[in-house]
């Protein structure tokens, strides 16, 4: 299981001065309002209401930090950061200015930011504001991973075209850089659960999280599951070989007094496979 699944709310910030004074890495999710940022954070963290998503654009109005840490760990190992969406027309002039300044200052100056997940609706990628965001962030020399969201709204060929075009634009940006930095893209759909593992791998890699993290409780469940499977395997190899009466009994054979005889077939697993299975059980149980 990914450590991301154990993310929990940490803090909401409305001014740069309130950003957490921590040294752990962060990954921020940026994009137009309604692109699906908050929904994607929930899906990547396998939770329903970690970040607030809404049909109404402009739902996320502050910078929300979610800490990633093993259960009971006192401090987060890393943060996921849900940014307010840009391009929401209904926001008043001064609020729009405030958000824009907050966003641009955050992505340009936050040294803990390891990478930017740029979320764009697959039907209309690279609006002016998306390009603006890329241009703010590129000088930091950190990677960008584009999620082309709501891929469920397009056909396969439309998705393939959108991805190809997006990669072309990113390659254009990469050419302008003196030092190469990964600028990658993928298709994504929270609704159809498409592209989740690929996105998790990128985010976990940027945050230097281990690929998987098995808690003690999960170890016990996994160990008992494996033990159960091995047991049922051996039983499946057992062949019914009849009911026998115990010696020195005159009572008719019934289920209580008779022996049920099973013979085990020879185990078809090689000794080395059995050794590996046992080692896996022992390490899970540990
Ligand atoms: N069809 C479809 N709808 C989606 C998908 N992801 C999100 N949505 C919907 O899009 C709407 C906006 O989602 P949010 O996650 O709140 O978007 P946001 O980018 O956080 O929006 P702001 O907070 O306003 O910046 C919601 O109604 C979601 O249910 C998806 O993959 N497919
Ligand atoms: Mg949001």
C-alpha cells in the first residue's frame, strides 16, 4: 500500500508568511479551477473527503497542506499541496489578484517544492493561464508532470491526440532550458480510475517515499492470507481415499467413529519455491 493512502489534513494557508516552516518535500497540484485537482488528491490518497472537491468552480480558495506519514508518526515525511484553481471568472478583482500573487509566489519561491503536478482538462490543455503557471515554475529547475484530467470525456483517439500534443508542447519548453528537467504527461480520470498508479509513482518518487509501505496490521493480514492459501493448496492436493472403521469397534461406521482417510499427493512445488514462499511468510509476519 502506498504511504499516500495515509495522508491527512495538516494546515490551510492564505498568506505566504503562514506556510509551514518544515523542511520536508512537497508536491503541489496546480491547474484551472474545476480541473479536478482536489478530486485527484482524494483518489491518489484513496480517500473520499481528504480534499474538498465540488461541481462549483472556485471550491478550493486557500492552499491546503496534507501531511504524508505512517500511522502514529508524529511528523509528516512529506506534503501534498492542493492549490486554489486559477481562471475562475466569478472571483472579484482584489481576490483574484490575491490568489494570483499567492500562487505565483508559492510556486516560484517555495524551496521545499520538489515538483508540480499540473492538471489540465484533456479537452482544453495549455490555456494561457496554464502556460503562465509553467513559465513561473520552469526557472526553479524542478520537474512538471501533467495530468490530462477527465479523460473519460474523450474517445481513445481524442485522448491519444491530446497526449501527443501535450508532449509536443512540453518538449518545446524543454528545448528552452539550459539544464534538462523532466517534463512529462499522462492521461488521467478520477471517475474511471485511470492513470492512478502512474501518477502515484511520480508523486511518491518526487517525495522520496518508498513505493509501498506495509503496516503491522497489514503484515498480519497478509501473513494469515498466505498461510490460508498454502493450507488450502495442500488440502486441494489431498485425495479422498475412503472411510475406515477404527479397530475393535462394533458400531456401524458414522461420522463420529470412523476415520476419514486422505492421502496427500506429492507436492508439485520445487523445494526452492517452497523455501521462497516460507521466507515471504516469515518476513511478512515479522
Ligand atoms: N468526468 C469527470 N469529472 C471529474 C473528474 N475529476 C473531477 N471531476 C469533477 O469535476 C468537478 C471539479 O472537481 P474538483 O476536484 O473540485 O476541481 P478543482 O480543480 O479542485 O477545482 P477548484 O477547487 O475550484 O480549483 C467535480 O464536479 C468533480 O466531480 C474526472 O476524472 N472525470
Ligand atoms: Mg479544489
